[in-house]
């Protein structure tokens, strides 16, 4: 019986040496994700605030100015520009300088004073859905509030239904809390997939792969030997990212850090296997690079990192189960924000491990049949 | 039947197809243990393909290959334990030192720590790698790279070593030293399967075969090949004509009756002539055309003559088959 992992130790030894020799590359591949986290963590605010707003106040009397004050005080709108005609109002939106245009008609105050209904035109740029949604919600709410104030006589009136929303886990809606646990998964994927994406194709280009195939090294021994040194590196990177997240961005970790560390291993394993599979498919390092880039966008958009998976069309919802980042984002958000435990997350860990194993077996089969050389 | 125990490689009716293209066409040969087997042929004629088939890198489309007593088609893994292989580009890890390259290949073959240490000492001494142990292999010159690659291929003490163009692109001194080393090792019973373009290297082999567009067209000792009827037809002999103006002389020589074929070799022309051909008549003809003629003397065919002749004959045969 041939040991299917034959050559593992030798390849591991060699890969570790490669890493040590090329320390510069390693250093950059580890430091760049931290820089990206730094930029994104400070630069991205997922709450929509201070939307540039253009105002055409044709009325100009007290009631209209009160309405504008309320809009300003909502913190959602920044009254950025005042114009005197419809054309300028439209132009400010089309040019992209303002996302919302508010037109208060000339008879606004008159109609209100005569107990008639007054209209306010709110133009919203729909090219950014989160901005548009927020603008609709806030203007509608302010309109409703203004109306109620005028309809209900005095302050003793009560609402019949009192909705009391309570936001769990991230009560202040801090962006880093929501943003960084998911970003951890994406950054980690980028580092690890790229680490192994070149590992095999480089040997193919150098001709050393052919040499290896004439030795008793078995495909699984070769692949795992190439993968394992990078598992340590990936894990180290995860620790750095988590440290940054916790102490620089003050994202509290509600669950067990140990569990998070443990469940990150199958995820790193998947990303490395994906890199190895890419490397076995690619003919040149340039091809491997392109293929590795191909993995990034689906991981961002189909994993639920930015858009909720529930709103995806059925097909893509099913597809998202094949995106490793889906599971790991569930794990990071679960542990970091919701304080989830092993009982909630073990299935995600198992799913990651299975995907990684399947990817690695596919890669190994390509070696078995030597397709890679021809 | 030849002694099976004395056979290192037995290739029977090897065929390899890539789609419709037949890269190796019914190739059979036998390599005895301890031989230096020179495998020759033009570029793209199938040399490397045959090596890949014998080392289990490429499956056979037909035929059977037995290497060191193991059927390659049935158990390529068992073959890999027994052979060494040095590919055209030496296949070293350039960012690893000499010692690290050796250690890696030793571990790949599963040598125990102690055996690895002993073998490394032996290989280092044999190849004279001592002064370079901690140098990155990227910084070695071609000749030293080749020695290191040979060392890596021989750490596990294979009885059979494949060398694919081991001397391509290295300097003449290193080339000479490599061959001395091969003779030395073959004296210890190790078989070498060597491909090369250099005819002087072919002359040094104890057994040569020539492959031409997938077909084996010569197989034997260098001496026996020189006596092939195709090379040296009955009633002919070879002459060497020395002259400074070889191209013009060749054109003239080819018009002279009695000369069957003529080829340029450096500052001379090798011609195959009829037995009753008059050398002095040839000299007169050349002088009459205003050529300076040096020595004209009979010559035993070189291996290059052999291969040129056989290639020419096969080209004619192939064209005949096509037309």
C-alpha cells in the first residue's frame, strides 16, 4: 500500500525555506491587508448621513424655513445649495453635486395657514440605493410628523400603536462593528488564495514540477506540503487582523476568541486549497493571478458581506452556499457581534472543511492524471 | 532470450499519440545494465517523449516498457523509486542552497536522516560540490548547476539514471568533466540513459540509438552502426576532402560521377564514393575549377555520417510513402 501523503515532510521543509528566502514578499502580503483594513475601517461609514441636498425654496416664509430646519436637524441632509428655479434644481442632481432636491412651492405657507394640504417635492437620485432609501424614509417621517403636529390639537394625544425597535448587538449602529468582522473574511481570503495561487504554476514554469513527478512524491503529499506552511501564515494574519479590529477600532468580541481562531482554520484551509486548485489550472503565473482575482468579487457580493443573501434571486442564493466567505462571515459576525457559540456555528465549520477537502481532491486528481504536464 | 537480470530497460513497440499526431511510432530497444545509452535525434523527434514514457510521466498509447524489472504501465510508482532523472533545465530550486536542494531531494525519496547524511557526503565528494554548499543554486554556473542536479538525481542510489540533454548550454570543460564522471559511475554498474545533440558525446556511448520523427532508425554500438549497409553500401568507401572553399567544392563534387553523396564537415567535405573511384581524378577536377585542394584521404564514417545518411534515406522513404 502506497502512502498517499508520501513526500509531505520534504515538500513542507522546502516550502518553508521558500517562504523564509522570500521574506519581502511575505511581509508585503501580510502588511497590505492591515493597511486596507486601516483605510476601510476609518473611511467607510455604512450609516447614511449628511446627504448633499439642493433646495429651491419658492416660498421663503417662516413655515418653509421651519421645514428646512427640521430636515437639517435630522442629520440625514446637508443643505448644500440654494437655487431659484427648477432648472438649477434639476441640474444640481444631474451633475451629481447633490443627491436630493427639495422644492417648496410658493404657496406652501399660505396653504398651511388656511388649513389646506401643502405639497413639497422631494427629488431623489436613485443611482445609490442606500442613499435613496434613507432619503425616502427620513423625508416621509418628517412629513408625517409635521402633519400629526398640525392635526392633533395638543400634546396629550397618544399613539395607539407604539413600535419600540431595539437593535441588538450593535446598539449604536457603529459602522466598524458591522463592517470589520466581514472584512476580516475578505482580507484573509485575498492573502491566502494569492499565497498558494502561484505555488504550483511557479514550479511548472521552472520545470521543477516535472522533476517532482519522477520522484515518489504523491499528489496529496505534494499539495498538503505546499499548503500547510501557509496555513500557519494565514492564521498569523488572522490574529493580526483581529488584534487591529479589537484594539484600533474597538470592536468588542462578544463570543469566544478561541472558537473564532479554531473555526478560522477550515476557512484558511479552503482559501489555500482554492489557490492550489487555481495554480494547478493555470498555465502561467499571470493566468493564476487573473484567476485569483476572479474569486474576490463573488466573495464580496454573494457572501452577504454587503448585500443580504436573503434578497438574492433563488439561483444566486443557492450559489452563495458555494462561496466559502459566506460561512466565515457568518462565523465572524456570529462570534464577534452576537456572541454565538459552537452549537450555533459548528455546521459552518464542517461545511468549510468539506469544501476545502473537495477542492484539494480535485486538484490532486489533476496531478494523478498528469494532465498538468500536457 | 537475453538475460533478464542484465536488462535495465526493455522497450517493446512503444507508441505515443497526441490526438492524430504519432510522436513515438513503434519504438523498440533494449538497454543492458551498466551501459551508457545515447539516445539521439533531431529536435522534436520524440526523445523527451520516450523518456517521459519510460519514467511514467506519460502513459503509453501502445506497447510495453519494463524499467529495472518493473512494468511502467502497471506500476509507475515502483519505477520512480528505482530511477534518477535529470531534466533539460536541471530543475533546481534556485532560491535554495546546494545543501538544501540535496536535503529536499533526499527527503523526497524517504532517506532516513543517517542515510541522507552519508549519501550527501558521498555525492558532495563525488561531484566536488564541497566549496559551494551554502551558496544559492541560482548563483552557481551552468556546470555546477548540472553537477548539483546530477547529485540530486543520484542521492537515493538509483541503478538507472535518465539524463535529458545534460550538457546543453554548459562549457566544454564542464562537459568533459561530466562525461568522466558518467564513465566512472557506469564502471560501478550504474546505467545511464542520455540524450544529446553532440556527436562527440554520442561517440563516447557504449550503445546508441537514433530516433527520427518518432521512428527508431538506428540501434547498436557506434562501431556496428558504422558498418550498416545503408551507411556503407557494399562497393563504396568514404573520403575526406580538405579545402578552404567548401561550399563551391561541394557543388562541383556533386556533379562528378562516382560520388554518391557529399556533405560539408567544417573545413572539409565527406563524400561517399564508388570503390573504383579515382581520387586523383577528383583532385584534377577541383583544381581545374580554380579551387585550392588540400588532402584527400579515405575515412571511416563518423556517427554523424551515419545519422546524416540514415536521416536522408528515411526522408526519401517518407516522401515516397506520401507521394
